[in-house]
């Protein structure tokens, strides 16, 4: 007797697929922005490491100079026959002798100031060496984090693309184009000075691709677009939506002006440029690219005015 067949599982409707795709794309962008945050931190750490390595090198040179002074003073004393039993260690290995100076109580006739200088420089060198090694460990850990976040972003994007690939062209276009508006002429937007320059640049990129970590010239992620747009106006912004939120004057929602940066989600993981009339231009996601949307398309988190 054959077992009853189960009914075929119903295909999810387009609204369900849309929700899944949008959730996956948002998760991918969150990972991408964490990647951007880690990349900024890595740059700062590498700068600190360069500085520490330079300090360590200078400290090593200073230590070598003091060691040479102490060695000369000890040799002079040894040649005069005034070191007693400690002279045997000096005669066999002068470097080992210097390394043991702090534990020797039989050394006499050497200026206290020289020995104090030696101990001070040795301690300073040890501190610089330890600090440098700590920073090297931090850099290694952060590089591992970068790799993890990149893998996470790519994985979520692949899942979203797999869902979209099962749809008909019209259904796929409907999901990806949702919330998009025709880009206004930049000259019609009431902005001047640096804000006008940033808006003009951002609107010129409408239709360009969204690529994680990209900042032009033909593809952008959300913070890459805003960074480049305001960069044209001479305002330097970090490549991170979270960091950009701390790079300007906070603006309340009812005081938004064209050119302001508008942030979304909690924690912050997306940013766009306000155009006025309740619209923003932003690098939306890998499916939609750079487009114009309603300021209310995503959960609003705050705004700042750069410069």
C-alpha cells in the first residue's frame, strides 16, 4: 500500500519574499557597515603602531647610548682593578654584565647617575616594546573581525539574491524598485554653498550600483556615497554611517535642511542625504543601487549637518 503524498508546499507570496529580501539586505548592510567601522579602527591602530614602533626604535637607540656609556665607565674601572668579583662576569661577557647590573651589589666606582640613566632607559624601552606588541595583537584581531564581517555581508547578500532569482522579472523589479522616486534636478533644490555641491554630486550618481565598501566612482555603499558627496565640498567624513553621525551638528527632524545627513536603524547602519520635501538620496542596497526615496522609508534615527 503506497503512502499518501503530501500536498506541494505553497510558494511564498511576493510580500513574504519582499520582507525576507529586505531583511537579508539590511542584515548584509549592517555587516558591511561594521566592516567599515572595523576598517576605520584598523587604520587608527596601524597609525598608533607606526608611532609606537618609531618610539621603540628611538628608545632602543637611547638605551644603546646609555649602555655604551656604562660599558665605558665599567671597563675603565675594571682596568684599574676596582670591580672585584664582578670583574669576572665583565671579562667573560660585557653585555650579560650590563643585563645583570640591577642585581649586582659589588659594583663600585661607577657614577650613580649613569646607572640610574641605564635603569630608566631600560624600563622605558620595555614599556614601548610591550605597548607595540599589544598593538600588533589588536591589529591581528581586527583583521580577523574584518574577514568575519565581510563573510557575513556576502552570505546575507547571496541568500537575498537566491530568493530573488526564483521570481519572475516583473516581480523582482517590483521588490527592488519599491519606494524609489524620480531624481529631481539639483538646481531645483533650495541649497547653497557646500550643501549644494554635495547634493549635486549625490544626485549625479543615481542609478549607480551599490557595492559593499565602495566609494566611487561608479559604485557606492551608503556611507561611501555621503563621504564622497561631502568630500566634493571640502568636508572630510569617515567611511562609516555610525562615525558620520558623530561628524556634524545634530539637527532635529523638524529642522532638516537640504544637504543634512539622515541616519537610520538602531544601532545606526544606514545614511542618506536630505533633499527637502521629505526626500533623500542614498545608496540603498545591492539590488536598488543609488536612488531617491522617502525620508520615512526606513526607521529614522537622527540627522546631522556636516561642516
